[in-house]
C-alpha cells in the first residue's frame, strides 16, 4: 500500500452549509486561490443537516476524505443547528478512529462567509494530509457487487 | 438472592401492581426459557440463570397488550438500562413497566465486560464491582496500535458477517421501522458478505449514545464478532465529555441531541463573535 | 390474552438451531434464538430469525381440495381420506403394488416419515418410497457406507472448532449453513487454516487461506493429486492405514495414474498449490473435510465422496475428536428422513429390505408381509410416472421446482392416474394433484428432527394448524387406519418408541431424554449419552475400506452452441423452492427478484447491465431472469439460485444421474446466454 498518492487519487467531498460554509468556499473560488481540483461541494441548508451515515457511505464508496463546513458556534443561521452537528461529527470521528479508518478523514470547519482565504488553506491542508494516508483498501474489500 | 426476587415478584402479582412477570422459567426436564408468569404460585419456577436479555421482549409484549396491562420484568442491570433508554424514546410507557432488578456476580461481569453489574432498582442480590472493559485483554487489541493495525483487526472480524441481522434483532435499542440497514440505498441488499463498513458502522453510530453495553449483539452473532467493543470508545467519549452514560438517567436526553448551552462540555467555548475560521481538530 | 414462549427447532437447514417462538394468543409473533441449545447457543441466521413470518400467511391451505377440471373444490376430511384410500387401492389392484410410489418429506418430522414409509410398505406392499435426499446427499449415504459403513457426519458441529485445517469442498456454508461458520471461525482464531475448493468465490472462499477455483467437475483429479503428493512425501499415516483400513494397495495403484502435474492440468490449479494444500491437510494434527452439494451433485458424486473418504483415511483424520468428514445435510430433517427409512432399499436405521432376517423382524413388528425387492428412487419414480408408476403420494416435497429438468417432471406428473399431494401451501407440484391434503408446519407439531450431526431434537407444538388443516402425523394415522393398519398411536412419542425398539442405534431415544439438549445417535439404550463422533477404534463396517474413485467428466460440458457452464445452488436469504421464505416479508425484501450471477466480462460482451434481463437456455429449457454481475463466477460460467419458481433454474438442469446414487448432475451443464431487450416504459 503506497503511502503517498497521486494527487488525482485523493477525492474529497465537502458539505458546506449555504450560509457561511458555501459562501466562504465560493469566495475562495472567486479569488482564484490555488485549490486541489479533487473536491466536490454539496450545499446543505445547515451543517446539522449532514447525516453521519452519509460520511460512512462516502468512505465505503472510496471517497478519501469528507469536509463539513458550517457557521461558527453562536453564528448559526438557525441559531444552534451546528451544535449537534459538531457533537455528532466528533462522535463519528471517534468511531472512525476506533476502526482504523481514521478520524483524520473527517474535517469539520466552522467559519464565516468572509473567511474564504482560511477556507482555501484548510482544504489545501486537508488534501495534503489525506495524500499521506494509506489507502483504506481492506475496508473496501466489500461485497461481490462492488468488486 | 433468587428467593428475595421470587418473594418480591409474588407480592407484585398478588397486589395487582402488574399482571405479569417476565423472567426465566425452569420447566420440566430442567429446560430454561423466557416466560410471562401470571400467577404467584408459578413463580416457584423462576430462575435467573443464564443471562438472557429481556428488555426488547418486554417492549414487544407491552405493544401486543391493551393499555391496562402492566408487566414486571426480572432484570439485570443491563436490561434495566435498556428499558430506561426505551422509555426515553417513548418505546415503553413508564407507567406500564416495573423493574425487579437483580445483580450479577463477578464471573458474569467479567464474561460480559460489564462495568456496572447491578440495576438501580435492585430488589435482590449484592452489588459486586464491575470491570473496566477498556482495560480488558479482549478489548484492548481492537483499540490500540496504529490505524492500520486496528483496521486489520476489525476487518478480519467484520468480514465474517453473514448478515443474519442478529445483532440488530437482539439489540434492545434497535427498534426502528423502517431500519436503515434494510434500505438498499445505504447497505447493499441481498449480498453476503455484507458491506462491512456501511452495515456495521451505520448501526454502531446510530447506537452511539444509546448503547447500554448489554452485549446482546455479540452474543447473537454466530461469527463471534466483538460488536460491543465497537461501541466502547464512543461510550467513553460521552462519559468523559458530558458525564453521560446511556441507561442511567431517565430524565436526561442524550447530550448530542441538544446544544452546548444545555449540554456543555469542558473546553467548549461559545463566543458570540469570532475573528478567524475554526478548524475543529 | 396470553404470551407463550415455545421451544422448538428451526425448519430451514440441517444445522438444526434451537429457536423459541413467542406466541401471542395463538399467533406466532416473533422468533428468538434458544440460548440453551448446544448447536446454536443463542445465535441464528437471517432465515431462522424470521421463521415465524410464513406461518400465518393467507396462502396456507386450510381444507382438503379435490380437482374439478382446472380448479379445486374444498371437500371434507372424510371424503378426502375416502378418495385417497379408494384411488390408491384401485391403482394397486389394477397395476400391481409397484405402481404406487411415495415421496416422503425431509421437512416433516421423524415420526411422520416413519409412519409414511410404514404406510407405503405395509399398506401397498411396495418399497417405492424415497425423498429429496436422493437429490442431494444420496451420494454420501452410498459412498460413506462403502468406505466406512455409515453414511452420517462422523463428528459433531462443535468439533470443527478444534480442527487445525478445514477443507471445504463444494460447500458455501456461510450462506447455506451460516451458524456453523461460528465454529469454523473459532478454529481460525486458534490458528486453523481454511482451504476452499469451489469454482465460485463464495463468502467462505473469500475468508479462506487458500481458494482453489477448480474447473467444474474435476474434484477427483484434485483429491487424487493431493493424495499422490501425500504418499510421495510420506505424510500418510502408515500405522492407521495398517491397523484400521483395507485395500490401500488398490488406492496406491490408482494414485500412480495421477501425478500432481496431471492433476494440475485437469483441474486448472497450479501444481505447487495442490502440493501446499495437501501438506496443510496432512500435517495438521486434526483436520476436517466439510462438504456439501458442490461435490455430491455430479455424475460421479458417489465417486467424489469415495475420494474424500480415502483422503481422510489416508491421513488418519477420522475416528477421533475434531478430525473427520462433515457432510452438511441440507434440509432440517433430511438426516432424519433417511434415518427413518424413507428410502427404497432400507427400513428405519438403514436395515436392508433385501435381508430376510431384517424383513422378518419388521414383518413381525408391523404384523404384515413386506416386499423384498428394493423400490425406485425419486428420480426413477418421476421418470416412470404414467408407465410403470400410476399413482404417487407426495408429502411436503416440491419436485416441480426442485427436480432437474422440471418441464419433463411436470409432464410426467400429469401422466399419473392419481396424484395426492400433502403440503402447507398450494405448491407448484400440488397444482398437478388430483387431491390436496392441507398439512401442518413446524410450529404446529410436536415431534423430532435430526440435524446433520445426528442429533435428534424435539419440537414442541406452539400453535394449531389453520382452519381445517391437520398435522401430518394425524393425516397419516387416518390414512393408515383406512387401509386397516394399526395406526392407533396416541402421540408422536409412541411412534418414536416403536422406532426405538426396531433400530438398535436409536434404542435410547425418547422424548423425555431429548428435552434438554437432544441426543446424537448411535444411542443404543436409555442410559447412553449419545455419540459425539463415530468410528472410534473401529469403523462401523470394521475396517475402513479404500475405494478407488471412478472419475467421469461431467455429462454435458460447454460446446459451440452452449458455451457457458451453468451451476445452480442456494443463497442465504431464501430456502430451496421458496415456498416458505418467499412468503416471509423480511426475506423477500432482502432478495426479491430472480437473478443469476454472470461475470463482468460476459456482461460487457452481452451488453447487459446490473439487473438487466437475460435469457439462459439449455437443451432442457429456457428461463428469463435478471443479471447480477460479479467476479464471484468465472468468465464463461453462470450461477443460478434455484429458489425462484418464476425463473426455475431446474428448467435448465440436466437430469442425468450418478448411476450409484441416482443423484442428478445439478452442478454442471451447458448453457447459452442472451440479453433480453428491456421492456418499454
């Protein structure tokens, strides 16, 4: 299992709440900041919308890492939707760590719409870390259909 | 201990506090199986061995009976905690169930990796100390080492899964209809070996804050997969961060369902306004 | 209102897991595993967990039915028994006793099967009684008797946990006998090596140390190559062979013809791998051979088993704990149906009908004369339907879906003068009947099943049969009495008592003694604790006999017109002809539509996507089903589960029989594959 990967092997899905997270991400794109091309953004109404099961399913399907972007605690558009989001996602991280999949595959980023620069840096950093993780091949040795 | 339990159970039936007592019966030829005792005399054949989780069965019986039927349950600590969680989730009406709690011995606690081998509503038995599952040799290999080592260990076990749904069927908390594990969108249907990660991690995570560590899941697993161990680090995280353990506080909703004001944790600040983006490492 | 928890045994496979039915006011509401049962110890497979679901299905037969033209009319029991008795008597009188045949049931209890074979023999004076074991483990009963004197699993299921090497040959236990995989994994945790021989990558193969994906039908060359290598490097157990066996010279002469290289060429497995697995098996202190349909359902099925027995005896891996030969019996009570003599050549306890002393014993006990000539097998009975066989009594079997070449089977059934079918649903077979008798399911009877490890286990009746349906025991007693037989048994326990008196190996079996944990035969008397493993010290026949396996290539292999190998078998969430599982909502949801496995390369060549329509055709027939694309099957191979009556895999299979066992070659035939255009809209 090679430790470093071709940059094209790293696939990241970003769930971004459409208030702070998405606008921040969008801003990074507009500024033409250098970003790894290997990610897709899925807008959600709030970080609290992101079912942890989606993250599990994405990892099983071979996605390298998942990022969930939302507003700062205290700054949630829906007042406290991001609280249980943070709690749940961190608990999921514990499970991912226990099973050796690696909690590092989950990035949780809370910010504001104006922080596109920080957003870009976070994604770049995440991408770098993921490139160094070994491929979770064993886990994906799943059922006959997905072979 | 058994005599005290029988005595209490007889009293309950005689007083009409419950119309049935769910427990284990030693029948003819020494066979043991669950039974709903409806007459005080019947309780002579009540036994407490072997361990036989009954919380889920209690829920099923109550659902099948009219609203005036009350059920007492001869319950170990784990069963009581499961009942507490079911009550919290409106699966059992607290007015219709009575716990006749009895303790487990240290042999049983060791066998079950149990840290709390006693019920709160105890009517029989003496409390013995439990063990710390996280320090046990049966659990440690699955929680230590690097990512790769842990992943290998878990994959080696989970690939044995034959999709019997026993873990889900036996778990007192797994009562959802429909169950996500049966949804083809989340877990591929009709195939064995099952997709390890979606089936087992979705189930484990759904139970993250409700698992009472009763062990019914792994006892029901034909392949002997250490399923309870999958839950232990999440239980520990909840204990450390929120001082929360499922099944102990009937009035307290799971902390991860609410905000940090109501269920705070140490080191978690709640500013109104922040200068920079926060990466939660 | 009442809640009852009733202990009984799962009706599905031969593992024989203990279950507890929760009955609420006469309805089976849930199934729980019996934590006290030594076989499954609180675990179940998915079928077992939902064993209650089909019990109250609206399709359950509730009244006897008489054919009137193309439909059925409900009649009373008196009429039904009267008609059955009259028509069967009439047929026997006109065409002779051997014009009647009976198919007993591997699903019904021991007591019911005992009564069935007694009825056929005592009332009709014919030995034309057989059942579906013919289609699966007949090869086992013949071959293991040849080599060891007894056709039963040599050890207990729990013994697997102590084996250092487990060789799976044609067994997908993870799907067909899931619960016993627990013992296998216990062995693995203790360091055991798992070797799987199977053309297909089953879940067992995926978790194995070695998977030998052999060319279909080449099991004998493989085992011969293994044995040759074992002898060449001196790993065979010379003292065991000298003291406990005979005829090794014939075997070694045979092995001279099978160099490892020749074996490699014939099987498609590398010589180095053959040597490696041979050594792993031979060097283990304890080694087990687990096998199932993959090796018995061949034209040389009996010979295949000879080869396995030879291998075990060569290495001394039999007659002691943990080591042995483990044929996994399919049906919940196929072992029992065989034990109870629902076979054309033997009475209960495998005592030969042709042996005058034995026959006399049974004639005395049953107070009647008995025929001396062995009868016809299932496949022969169906084949002779309309010619020498004019009437059939079929109890809880479904040959219209489970026998090979079903189109031919259905045509044969229609040629019968009289067909009476007893079952819980109007099966595909029952549709051809002149008379249908509504029987009871497992939850509605007390009696015993015998699982694959020879364990008699007790069922307790939890419910009443629905409507006017009757327990099969009751129906057989009514019929027996209408033929003047002394079928006045107060209960199934009395039937077992009678059987125990006539079969020394079951002498110690009684319902009371079975209550706690069951008993494994041989159990000759009422203090005997049952037998965990066989052939200790001596084989049942005395010395173990090496029998040279006669290798025959499959009858029909791919050619230009039919270029695919067709294999058939089971899947985890359905059972056999689907009469029960495909009426269970949970199991239906798991696997709903008919499908067949095809290799991705073949799918691409055909232009078929996942779930796309495909037509599979053989010289027997053609079915339309959906494609499941997977690398589990090799390019050029198809695997079709036989559970789907709307796409009957057995419309395609080859009815050619192994001459020794009369078992059809279900596992190999030639097929062609076409894409079916998608329906519009």
